[in-house]
């Protein structure tokens, strides 16, 4: 789905991706987190800024 401003989000998940044991993501193991991240891909586009530029990321840079 794309809104009137051209923003969208798309999530792709690997078939058969394992669940977190006990269904509790907050207490997942390093191996469970690797499987969760490695088995998914997320794409999104945000609306252009007033100056016309479209940011590549809306997350602040960590230095």
C-alpha cells in the first residue's frame, strides 16, 4: 500500500523462520535474534522533505 504522499512500508519474512522460545522476544537468545533478523527484510520510503530531498534513513546516526 502506498499513501498519497508516496510513503510505503514492505516486510518480507523467510518461510519457516523460527519463533522465539516461550513466545517472549524480550528474553530471546543471541541465536534467536540472529535468526529473526536474518530471516526478514524491511523496506520503507518516507515523504520528501520541504526542500525536495528524500532521506535515506529517518534514524539518527550513531557515532
